[in-house]
């Protein structure tokens, strides 16, 4: 049985348990404003939740749910958090600023955020008028920040964010959102604005393919969200089509195996528990569980549980 935290836009973080065959009913464990993304300290169990509001914040909570401290996120509308060694990285979507907060050995905040402002824009006038940091990912010894607004993958050579390297420049108008690192070091990038999946090797874009074979609904568009390695497969959640799109990546690039309905609407984020995938279906107010077949890439819905406006899934 796995314990799972669920970030939401409902001013609450919930907890559920996944048995491998079902999701239990949720219980509220944290009260906080718009905790759309949550992370946990691997050694101490301290939980971190962003407050995705205009004057952004990030809070630390004890495993019991007790509030330990709240800091400004050094930007607006923070939407992602990542523990990297002795630091917490926060991506502020609103103004494109990444922030790095030092952590003590107990997982508590140990200083003020370091601001790492973004810059640039893209050809999509509605979404790329300026930088929009969307996530941070550990890539080997570096930390990479996906900037949807500037079509950049910013690279930092140290966990404190003190040494910035030359960024990876993504295709214009692609809108990089989330990253996953494959076993050979290749970085897979979901690109929200062009319904794409991009592979990056040695800091260079080498492959660009459609993220899904399923068309969007009439009058809508497909917007890939999260991407992750699940077993030997690469999985992309695609909003609009509302599917998990599954690839096997080999020497010749990604091979699309299957699209499977997630069982809900608007899969904003997901996480793997073994060969199962738990999906935060934001618009249908539920988290769904699917069993992923490693041979075929097909995912079968096995259950769901109601959750208001879920946006993040974190197995503990």
C-alpha cells in the first residue's frame, strides 16, 4: 500500500492510499492557499507546498500537517517545487522567476530565496509575452528550468543556482513544460503549445514528434502536461485528448505505442506507483488509477477517487 499526497486548487492538500487495486477515499491533511504542487524532503519527510497566487509563497509542513514556516516564492503564481540536495527550487509561472531556498538538515527553511529571474518571449502572443518558468528537473549534476514563455531550458551547474550555463533553445512556439530524464541521459520534454514531445541530447534538440496520435476534441486543442519514465516506457499526459500517450525510446528515437483514456478530464499531472499511473484529472475533480502494460504501452482504468481540482500527485 502506498501513501499519496495530492496538491489541488481547492486550498487543501489531500492524502489517499493506493492498494494496487483501488484508491481509498481522501482526507485533508494540509490547509493552504492554492497548493497546486507539493514536494517532500527525502530524509525528513517535511512537505513543501507552493501557493499559486499572484503574490506567490511556499510553505513547509511537518509530516503531521503542522505549518512550520512560509516564505515568499520570490515571484508570482508558483506552480512547481523540487528538492535538490540542500535546496528547494520553486518555479514561478507568472513572472518567469526561479527561486532557490536553502534547507537545513531537518528540512526546514534555512534562509531567504535566491531569485533567478527569467527573460525572453516567444511567438505565441497569448502565452509567450514574457518568461514563464514551469518546472525544475535534476539533469545529471545540473538543474534545468523549463521556461514555457521564452522557449528555453535554463541550465544551472549547481544546486544553489549560483552558476548558470548556456540554455537549451527549444523550437520557437513550442512552450516547454515538464522534463523527464531517460536512462541514457537523454532529456524528454513535453511541449505544451505545439502538442509535442522533444528529445534533447548533449544540450541539443535531436528529435521532435507529436505527443499523441489522438486528435483534440472539436474546437479544442491538445496540451501535453507531465512527462515521466514509467518502467521502460515514456509516458506523456495530454489534456484535450485526455489520454496517456506512451512511447518506447530506442536508438532510433521514440516509437509511439498507444494512447489510453485517463478516465477523467484534463490530466494535469501524474505519478507512477510501480506499473500503475495515478492521474490528477483537474476538470473532472478526481484522481484516476490506471494499470500500464509494459509490453503494449496500453493503460487500463482500474479506479478513481473524488478530489476537488487535483493538480499534483506525490507518492511518498
